[in-house]
C-alpha cells in the first residue's frame, strides 16, 4: 500500500490549482468597451460588425464553410435541421453518448431522434449502428466529435451519400480539429459549434453553424433573424425567430480567436504526453487515435479504466481523483438513461405520436452503458498546466491503484457520504 489517499484523509497529490477558464485580459475589456461606446450592443441588424468579423475568422480557423452566429450551440442544430427541410415525423440518427441537446434539437424541429450505440474504441457514433437504424423516414445523421475524438467521417459520409441523408456534425468539442486535414464541421452539410462558457472557444453563451453552401447559410440566417430574407435577392422569407447573438459576445469571441491557436497547440502536445504516460499504467485504456484525425483539438480528454483491475467502477476513481486535486468528471450518461433528456415531459407532440422511439426501458445500448462504468473525463485545464499538470494526474492514478484494496474496503462508507458515487 502506498501513501494514504486524500479521500481517506491523506495528503493530495496536487495542491496547486489548475489554470482558470475562461482566460481574459485587458483586450477583452477593451473590446467590450468599444462595443458599449458604439451603442450597437445587440444582434440586429444581422450581422453587425463584430459578428461579421467573427464569422470570417471562424471560417478561416475551420478551413471553410459559410458561418451563421447564433445564441447557443443547441439552436445551431435545430436551425440546421430546419434549414435542411427536415421536420414532422422525419428521423434523425444521434449517438447515445453526447449532451442531451444533440437529441433534443431535432425534436424542437418536429423530428424524431433515433438513438444508436457508440464505437467502443472512441465512444463516438458507431457507423455500423447508424446503418442498422436507417428507415424510409431517416433524413439526417448527427455524428458527435466527443471529448478529444472525431467520429469516423469517412464511414458516415459514405452512408449518407448512399442513402441521401443530411449530415450535421456536432462539433461542440472540436473547434480547430481536423479529419484528413479538413476542419471539423466542414465535412458534412452543417457543422454545429458551441461557444458556451466551458467550451474551448467561448463567448459566454453562443454557437456557430457552418453551412456547406451559401444557400443553406441564407436559410439559417433567416431562421435566426426572425425570418428576414438573407438571400442575394432579398426575397427568401422563412418562419423564423430571434436566435441572434449580441455584438458584445461577438467582440469577446474575436479576442478569444486570437488566443485560440496557442491554447490548442498546448492542449494537443500535453494530450500526446498523457497518451504515452497512461499507456504504462495498469488498468488504463487510452482511446483510439485514428490516423485520419490529423489535427487534435479537444474540450475534454477521455480515457477508460478497467473496473476489474481497480475493484470498483470509475465513479470511485473520479471521486478519489478530485480529492487528489485533479479536475475529473464522469461525462454523459447514455441518452436513454439521461436525467436531462426528458422527452415525455416536453409536451412536444413527437413523443406522443411516436411512442416506440421513446420507450427507454426497452432500449439496450451495451457500449454506451459500459462507457458509463469505465470512462473518466479530464478537464481541458489539465493540459494548459505543462508537463507537471499531466504528471500529477498519472501520479494520482497510480496512487489510487496502490491503495485499491483500502479504497475498496471503504467504498460502502464513501457511498453513504456521497450518494452520487
């Protein structure tokens, strides 16, 4: 047995806090001050000068697409579904492991989210399960680039072309990432990005939708601008609403874009270092890094533990890591077991009209359910703290392994103290 675990009263591995997020300096204050003095604070008329600057720079970062800036990264997916002409009774395939918004957004447009299982090596959507789920009603796929992984976009696009399906990349975790040197969000028909406060590029709240064509972007811009025309002729009205972002937020985004490349580089270097270190720790599994995933950028670093080696599941490991000073998380539950996803409580007509798609008690998604037992998520802050930040994580994991028997013996008592374990 090694040094006593912090969760059992010992000294934590790390006492120094990891870097804060979001990062800010005088440039942010100056940018917001400039907007305040201009008197043009809101998002109307769309796009304002700060918004226009942001969408140009964001398209440059991702390497293409026609961007529309919005209120958040949930409505981006809803708007994509609506701009693609998908609605009542149409089916949209989504992965079981993702934030609830991926499944909720199609419902807001009247479509049915069809939940499928994930790939065991990457925790992203399984192309094989996508293929099995296609019916005559299927109109779109929403692959999610999750944590530090990108979905297999070659397989997804092949399936989409074969069945004439729209692809909406949920890239909320993948700003700057590339697949075969093509930016996340530029491979499918749409790319949805979140700018929420915890994301690696943030404006506090917000979202960007990259569109494949100017015509799709004009539809999306109209939908988020109360239905006003945004086509070249100024004649295309839609049934829209106000999903615009403010100029104040766009100004913060423009400063964040200046910092982003260096932050992304640091995270990617330290993630590679973490891969190497974890490979030598018993009971750890580094998720597959596909060679086609040519540029790595990530929101969370995810790895798997073997509960049989530890003697307990990942919830206990996460609780012990947190007490050792490591910002660890448990990620997303499977969608059919996710407290935040409550379609039957929504009063939307989709669940009552298609009840078979929402009978979660009968759903069995074994990989997503296994993911819940074995996956550990590390905050991106770890990877902006240099080599020591990464080494402290590995030291804490080795400490947990060294004390596994003692921790197992105390598990019942710990679960009484912390019922969420």
